[in-house]
């Protein structure tokens, strides 16, 4: 049965207690959020895009995700809300001059300072390492720290000068409350876009139909009653003797087309020789067809 031979078991070896909740290292979580793509888990490299929930992606990873039609696409929960490339915004990031990267790590023995960020705020100079809140503008893609937007209040972008509204400001890698608020704004924005498209369809159909109605009404003009119209009603059309008279036969209208011989036309002789009415096509009695022959030109 065990526990023999002088062994002394302890209580935690015999009694199973509740499992301790594993604590996530905050530093490792910040490094994963701000230095790696949320979809492919690769290191972020330009061009870098952000979704409407404030997550960072590599643009090529998002394009591959949208083009992938396989069943493995369902595993990408981090990008399940991205339906089109229009749902992401390419970011304009400011490089950190103090960040060296792998330039001095030639032997592989250099210590990497994870707190040193690749990008900084262009206004205040804070590093984008997760210690400070950062946000970007959907209208232009410029990235700033939240402190810069609060201290320097303006209705235009601090870098490119593009006008923006409060709805265009999206927090990068925010808290759960920030993500929930951004998700609600995203759903409202997409609902307004769908309703706008539905409202444009009947307007476009009316715009197509109205020009046709206008053209039809403009072409048909009502005749004003005058002396000419009264004369037309009172005076009957004269009948000519050539149109029938007593015989009752209706003659051809004067505007009807009459048959015209090709010999009377002004075409060249080469063109006239194609037709059977030309003089070169007529043959004498001796040259006419024999009963044995197949055509009138075999003799």
C-alpha cells in the first residue's frame, strides 16, 4: 500500500487542495502586446496596421487572413471582427532614436532591454512600450500618447493637420472596459454604414428613372389649337384620279420608295457587272441553258 519503510508523507501530498491561479507576468504581457502581431505572433514590422479595437497587426498577416478560405481561419479569434482591409488603418509611427535593435548585437551576447520601445510619441516623446496609454486616429493613422491629446487639445492632427472627431480616437491595447466601449462604437459605425447603403439604393433608382420620364415629357409637346389645326379638321384631303377614283383601288403614297435599276445608278462598271441585270450577264438564245446543263451559264 505504500508509506512503509519509515516514510513520513506530508499533508499536501495526501490532500488535494484548490489549484492556485497562475499569475501572468505583466512585463511579458506588455512585450507580447506591443512588439508582436496579435494574429501571426510574429515581430511587428512595417507596414503595421491597427483594427477598430486597438490591436496591432502586420499588414501582410491581415491580408493572408482575409484571403484564406480554409477551415483554419476560424482559429484567428483575434481578427474575427475584421471582414475587409477597410476595417484596419495603417499606422504612421515615429521611430525612437534611442532604440538600436539588433545593430549592436553582432555576437548574440547583447542584453535586450525590453522596456526600450521602437516607437515614441512625436509630441511628448513618451516611449510606446505599454507603460503609457497610446491611441491613433482613424482618419489619418497618426499615433500619439493620450497625454499629448489631453494636454494639447485641438480638432486637427498634431502631425498632418487632418481634422478628426472624438469617434476617430481609438486606444491601442486598452483595458477590457476600453475594448468593450470600442466594440460598441464599431457596431454602431457599421450599422450606420449599412443603413446609409440601403438608403442610397432607392435614391439611385429614382435618379435613373427620372431622366427617362423627363425626356418623354419633353419630346411630346401638346399642340395648341389654332387656325391651322381647324383647317386640317374641316378641309378633307383631295383624292386624285391616279389613286383609284371609281375603281376603288388605293394608290401608293407619294413618299414610297420605287425600284431603281442598277444600270441607271452612277456606280462603276466593275460594280454593275456583279448583278444579273448588267449587259455582260445577258446571253443570246444560242448561249442559253441546255436541258442537260445545271445552270444557265454552262453551255
